[in-house]
C-alpha cells in the first residue's frame, strides 16, 4: 500500500473524569479545569437543572463531551448508579474526583441525628463505595487515578466532620501505597477555608475565620491537579496550611480543642 493510501491513525481516546458535587465551589472548579485540560466529564450532583447548565457551558467553551448523572449520594440506590458508571468497562472513567460533601454548624448532640448520619453517608460511605468501584476497574486496566477531597479538619479534633475526614485521610494514604504498583494514583486533597458556597450553606459567615485563612478554589484545584499528576499522596494547598498541619502534629489536643468555634459562627 502506498503512503498516499495509508489510512489515518485513529485519534487517541480522551481521558474521562467523574466529579461528584460538581455544580458549585471546589467541584465546579474541578469540572472547569479538567475540561480546559482536555478531559471529557461525567458530572454528579443532586441538582439536575444546574448540572445541565454546567454541562452546556463546558461543551460550548471547551468542546467537552459531558455526561450528566443526577444523584443524591445519601440514597444507596442513587449511589449505586454512580458506582455502576465507574465500573463500566465499555466507557471507562480514568479519574474519579470524590468531592461531594457538606458540614453541620452545630455541636454533635445539638444536631439532628439523621443529619449527622446523612453527612457520614456522603463523606465516608460514598467515598468508600465509589472508590471501591473505581479502583477495581482502574487496577484491572492498569491505569487511572482517584482524588479524594478531605480537609485540614482531618488533623484536628473537631467533631464528626473532622472524624469523617480523618477516615478519608487514612484511607487515602493506604490506597496510595496499595494501588500505586497497579498503575493507579490516589491523592488526598486537604483544603482549609475556601471561598465557596460551602460555609454559606452551613449558615456560617466569612468572618468566622481570619481573612488570611481563606483560599481561592481555582488556585487550590490547580495545585491539586498538579500534585495528582506528580503522584503525590497528599495535596495541602498553600504554605500557611502546610505549616498549620505540621503544628497540629505537635500541639496537644487539649490546646487544639480551644479552636472548636473557628468556622462555626
């Protein structure tokens, strides 16, 4: 066959990322930045109209192929649909971003126990089940990545939110070592206070923490994606938060407990 008649090589398949909690804040920033870096997307959130608007925006701006998957991650049936999507070998997901989450303003005993349980379902159970589906499929293919959004609260004694995020940190540290030899990167992102809707939804104002503690969502997401590409087990944005995490490892819990009110007013 002459060079003129040689069929063109097929275009390489685009990487696909699934992002939970994709319609606002850190999750939206992940969706936008991944689209800008050439990824196709599967976007997961409870608000279907908002998902559709975001999908249209990303398709128009970046030519991204976007699947919309409305799901309430506290509902095991709806959660199972996201698990099934991650496990689908015919339409592989190359990156899972476990970002969905929320916090509660009140103290543990003052909160409704069903609200506490729902928070645990999203912060721990959903992360566990979606990671299980993704890691199984990715390790079978020999490549892939999982980025779990945790919090610097994981390093502090701050109630059930802190405890849930501590689980995410320990799980992520183990999974990073366990699955790296199988070609899968697991990175845990630990942001602090971020200028998003997260705290407003809790009924917490920006004045609840010093201004120097507040981070820009786009900056921390850009750093997290770079840390993921570098294969880092943890991504802790900014020098100030890395310093605070280092201090938390040497300061006694009885001192750290005095910071309970930070971010709750």
